[in-house]
């Protein structure tokens, strides 16, 4: 499912003394099957953009196109339920939204709320819990008997059980240790590939943005500051650093190495293997000279 934002503006508490401009003139496209990372400081507009992706918020002006549905700013929209079924959002700490007495009931809640029969919802629950790396044997247990990491996987399974075409991840690794972060992100990437999902990742982790994303959109003060591939975005890391944003450790190390050696490598390196290859190439060139 393609998603497109065209000159989108959003104001909170419109026409009140507390009116506040959150985003303006935001335009970018998310072709079906894309893995897009949305990065920027707290307050840059990331969360506001995120909530437009399944019509939780509707633009004050501009247009959001979700599949074949066009949401035009300033017009009243009806029948948005189908959009919210097709675009699933995994919010920060999704495990806090668990509430049913069994894991099965919790996973089934979303699909049944969208009109799926109980039998079909249970079948989806069995499939979804395996997709997130947990056993079917847990379905009869209380979600509150699980570890924090397992609870998060159950909450994610509840979103997957709705069989969305698009999945939006709002800081999905918040609060996890390094191993847990890596496992969760690898799981999402496998799901992205296996189900040909459009995936939008809102993150502060530049490593995750560089490793997993096809495209990156950088938000700054409610505007799109820069967009492109990871290579394009991190090819000029100085601009990001000036904004106070982080860059991947490998990119930061490459900058220091280039300054020390007084030499610019042929390309920006996003992995240690790429940087090692560039160093080897430099050594061979200097030895040849």
C-alpha cells in the first residue's frame, strides 16, 4: 500500500488561544514495500506525522493519501476504520496496552473489533504468536505472567493479527537492553521482507536507521529537513551533528579517521566491513605509491 503526504500542515487546538503549529509543508512518499526511517529531535514533528499515517490525526491543510483513500485537510472524513485496519501502529511500550486475561484473547481483540469471526481471530492469534517468536503453548496464559520482552512481543502479535499492509513502529526498542533491541529489530525486518510490508520506523537510533531503512526522512522544527537513502543522508553527517542529531558510530569514527589521516574515503561507510575495505584500499594505494 502506497502512502503519500502532500504539503501537510497540522495545528493542535485549532482556532483556540492555545493553537500550536506542529508540522507544515511536509511532503514525502512511501512506496509499497519500503522500509522508511523517520528521525529527528523530540518536538521535531515525528509523532504528529506518525499519527497521520493511519488517520488518527487529519491534516489542517494538505493531503494524505493512504492506498486509494485521500484525506484532504479541512474536510470531514468518515469510515476511517478500514485505514486503521490496514495501517497498524506499534506505539512505545505496547505491552502497557495489554489488558485481557489470556494472551489469546488479547491478540484476538483487534481482529474481532474489525469484524473478524472468533474462529478466524484464534487462527490469526496462533499464526501471529509464532511470527513474533513465541510458542502457541502460551496462548492460554495470562500476558502478565510473561517477561517484559515477551509481553512486548504479544502486543506486537496483536497488531500483526489484524494483517496490516503497513506497520508503523514508534521507538519499538525503547527500554530494551542491546540484545533485546537487536532481536526485536531483526524480527521486524524479517516480517517486513516475509510479508512485503511497508514499514515506517520512528527512532532515535541512527544505527537502526542506517542498517534497516531503504529511505530516511529527517524532521526538524516541523519540516522535512532532508530525505534520501541512508548513504545520501549520512554522506554529509556534519549537518546532522550541527542539528544535535546523532550519526552511526561507524560514520562518526570515519569522520575522525579522515581528519587524522587528512584523507577522504571514496564513500560514506555504514558498516565496519565497508570501513575496513576502505582502509585496506587506502593502504594498498599508499604502498603502491
